[in-house]
C-alpha cells in the first residue's frame, strides 16, 4: 500500500485498473543524481524545495481528479519493468513496452536505469485521448513522461528494444 496524501474517494489512482488498449506511460523526474551510498537510488528530492516536491505530488491529484489515468503506480524497488509487471499482474492484463522510449538521463546506461529506484517516478496506463493532458500536467512539475507501450489482453509483459522482443513475465505461468 502506498498513500501519499488525501484524495477524493472516486479520484484514487489505483494500480489494478489497466485496460486493454491503454497506453503505457513512464514518467520520471530526471533532475536528480545517483545516491552516493545506495547506487540504485535516483535522488530527486533532497536537493529540491518542499514546494516542487509537493507540486509533483499534486500533479497526481490533478490526474486523478480529471480521471485521466486508468491505473498508476510509483516506480519502486523492482525498477521500471518490475513495477509495471506488478501493475499488470493485479490488473490481470499484459503489456508490450519499447524500453528505448523510457525517459532516462543520457549518462546512465539503460540496463542500469531500469533497475533504479527513483525518488519521483511513475508508470501510468491511460486512454490514448488522455495521454497529452497527462504529459502536460507532469511536464509542468519537471517530470518527463513518454508513451512507451500498450496494455494487451495476453497476460504477458513483453519488452522490446526496437529490434528484439523478450517475455519478462508470463502471468499465466508465474
């Protein structure tokens, strides 16, 4: 369970409501640094004002109140793909993701970045017509968001680098 504030009951961003055809959006505050001691932690909060950190959390409230996302989860210990896997598993869906589209700092290799636990990062699923508004809301608070894939009926999480595909999770078997 993750609770980051007070919201209206009908505006909660749940992780179990992804819908077939939803676009998968990865969103990161890229203005940060790797933690000196905990190398898989992307620190985006300790150097920022309380105001911007609150504004980033408020962006989620706006997305919820405007009913823009069908599902959402903060990217945590399992990294980007593991967190998406958790969201898809509880939604009883699958997904296809082009990992090369996931926002990341230029100086961090993608295979490393996918394992990072970021201070402020989220994965959303949303109807295509809501994507532009979600991205606008997030960009207003310095969070970079990109459509990286789509929710599918087949209960598998498939990643691609634009050339090859790999099944990461098969929720029918695992």
